C-alpha cells in the first residue's frame, strides 16, 4: 500500500482494505531543527508513519504560539517529503500537548486538541474532537492481513505525578540515570481515566492479526523515575492482565518520549511474547540510557526511528522490528514469527 488510505473515519476506526507491510514510527522532534532523519525515513518508503508524541515542542499556554510551531513543522522540507511519501497518523505527548510532563490539569487542552487535530487533517466529523482526549484506532488490511493501530491518550486524564525527594534523588537515583518521579502512592491513579479504559479494552477485543499499541510513554520497562506506565502501576497491570486474560494475540507495543531507543521483551503468564520498540528522538538525544531489565539487543541515545516490517507471503508471517539511525542504517533488529505472539 502506498498513500491510498480512506479519508474518513468509520466509527472509531479508519479502515483500509489494502495490506500494509512497512510501518515506521518515531517521536521527539524539535520543529526548528534540521532533522535530516526525515530524508532517511522517506527513502525507506514506508506505508505508514506513526508520530508517537512530542511531534513539536509547544510548551506554551499561548495558542497562537502553539499553532505557529505546528506551522514551522508543516514548512519543514523533510516533513513535507515524508508527508508526500507515507500515510501519517499521530498521538501527542507532553510537549505537543502543551507543557512539560503535563496531565489533566493543563488549562488549554481543549484548544490544544483542536489545533493538533486540525494540523494532522483529522476529518471534521471525527469523534476525536468530542472525546475526553485524542485517543483513536485504525484498521488496515483484509481479514487475513489485518493490522490494527491503537493510540491511547496518556495526557488528557492523567492524574498527578509524584516527585522523589531531592535528597533521595541526588543520593540514590541520579548515579544510575533514574528520573525525578516515584510510583504514584494512589492505587487508583490513572493516565487514561475509566471512559478511555472501556474504549481501549473494546478495541483490544476486536479481531486483527497484528495489534500495534502506540504509546507515547514506555510500557514494558520497569520503574525508571521518568514518565512511564510504571509510575501508574494499576494502569500497567490492568493492560498486561487484560491481554493475558483474554489471550489477545499479535500485540506489538511502540513507544517514544525517552530520547533514547531500545527494544524490550517479556513473556506473559500464558507463555507468549510481548515486544516493545522505543524510538526517540527524531531530533533529540539523551546523555545516557536508564536501566531496563527487559531490554533486548542494542540501544542508543542518538537520534533514531523505529520499524515494523511484515512478510505476509509466508504461511506464518515473518515480522522484523528494530531501530535505524539518522542515515537509515539498521543498528538493532529482532525477527520472529507471528505465531510467537499468540498462546
């Protein structure tokens, strides 16, 4: 499939009957930087590119300033090239939501939502304009090659973060690159909110050969002190338990935010695997990479983008996932069969 998706939404899903086999993704691009990585991505000619958040660095309550920053991205030559090459879909994270590490308290979220959805050319009758957040999903391919992309919103309803004490952070966490946050002491604290949870669970139960969960924050890695699902353990446990309880197969997680790239892997209680590819950033890099007991293969703190490639021609489709550098060179790759993602 090349640039042939339906323009509209059908209920919560955009459905395209043509198979896709090259799904690329990335996050964290400062709109005023050169970002030569866009040229490498466009050269790869993906069917679909998923922007996983921090797609601009807005960081403002001035909505004209936010709109101007989106326009800077729209005028970016590399972004134009990518837009002409692949279908683009997007979720936001904190910086394009409007404020660093912001959650439900951000005062301009309604106005920010409209600017964001308009920029990504969301159909005007899309339910995303009316929801408590911009969560959505898409379905591609026919009944034998379905790829579902599920994009939750981890900002709109997110409860407060809790800071580690300065003394504890300096004494114990900084030397191993741990961030400033601790696990929420409120067992009921959530990033999604119950209404979005009901939607997410319904989406996960829909039939699809491959289900890509596009999370703006890391999901599988254990607590790092930075923003992640681990800061809200009830959310993390609920999602992983739901996947296991209902034997949901074909799940691959993609995530951003970190300013480093890595791949994580866990087996659930039914003995089949969950992979997560974290790709960040398109322009941003970090001084180091936090510990991750689920990490598999190489990691990087340089700019990178992620890929999922599917060989549908084989009876048990071969899936290749990984990360590429600014020149489009693969530096981390894993291969497995679709059957390994099911009980």
